[in-house]
């Protein structure tokens, strides 16, 4: 039995679809079962509730071999570290208590950075807590999600611009969520691995934000330019969507990326994720902007 958390999220629902398509026995933890894809729900055991609830996790992990773990983002959190830990502490207790053998979790690149990395730092604390259980563990280490650009589809369409805190002349590593899900599902289906490792999941692209704008312009057949947001502007923009603590975490994450938080892992050998940025623009971004 494989247990999937966040089965309605942008990564979790793709993990679930892949596992169901492969004929695996799957159980999901979900707050609102009505939000599940009916075609997938028909093939999954459903445990209703939140995966920060010890009782829910105990029921979900009973008899389970493997767990897909993802802490959902919460822009309303007043303490971004405690938000991660409030999910991970009961998960660790349930992993140990129910004898789960393998865990695959969504984390981030930059664990060896050694400084505050804003929103990324709580993910690294999550990794440490799960590793302390001694369960076989694969921490998926990702950079910037290509899908984050979908939130700027309107600005790209109406103004021909997208904005991030990233330096315009510094490579911004990217990954498509479908590649994260595929890597996670592959590990969950494989019962041969053990130990604890970080797995880099990043495309082969080496593009700066200016380069991303050029690719977008070519695919969309309209001018697109990149505009770097300064820390104050970016913080103000993020505070429209979440708490000051959450917004500051976003700012600090951008600063860490600009400071090379991802460099060490990406300079070491790894197998690139298959989806390139141009392909993603053609299949995902273009329909969102032009449709």
C-alpha cells in the first residue's frame, strides 16, 4: 500500500494519477474527498482529514509500505517553520509507529547552503526530522517550479512582462511539476531502495530570467520581458497574498537563490528532468496565456 498526501495539489494529484495508472494499491489523505478526481477516487482508499492530525495519519499509514509526503503551503501562517514542523512531527510518530518502510518527500535544493533561505529552510528541517526516524528516505530537491509562472499569465498576456526577485543575469534553474511527480511515483513503485538520499529534480536548462523571457517571446509570438522586483516591492506584493512572516520568507528565499543556494547541488552530477522550458511553454504556458 502506498499512501499519498495532498492528492488534489499540483504535484500530489499527478503522483496519484501515475500510481493509479500503474495499478498500484493507493490510499489518500484528503480534507475534502469531493475535490478528488472521480476517476482516481474510484481506485483509491480514502482517509478523510488533514495529514497534520495524528489520528488521521495513524489510520492512513496502517499497513502501508510507502508514503508520499508533502507539506502544503500556507500563506496565512504566522510562523513558517512551525507550520512545517506541525505537520512533520506527527508524521514521524506515525511513520515509526506504523512501520512504514519508505518515504518520498517534496523538499528543495539548497539544503547545504548554511544560511537562512526563507521558505526553503523549514523544508530542510522537515528532512532532518524524517531522517531521524531512520526510515528509508528520498528527499526530492527542486528549484523554481515552471508552474509558478502561471500565476503571472495575466501580466504576460496583458503587459508582456513577468516579475520575480531573481537577478536578470543569473541562471534560474527550473523544473516542471510533472517531472517531480514522475520521479516521486517511480520511487514509490520501487521497493528495492533503502538508505537516505537527496534526489535533484531539475531540468537541463541553464537559462537566466532574461533567457526565459526570450523563450516565452518566441513560443507566444509576442514580446515578453523580464522585470526584477526589488525586495521591498516583492515583499509588498507577497503581503497581498499572505502574512508578513510568509512574505518575508518569500523575500529571503529569493535572496538565497540569488546568493547561489542551489549551486553546489547543481554543479554535482545528476540526471536532468526531461521536460525543457521551451516544451513546457508550448504545452502549458501558451494555452494559459492565449486561451
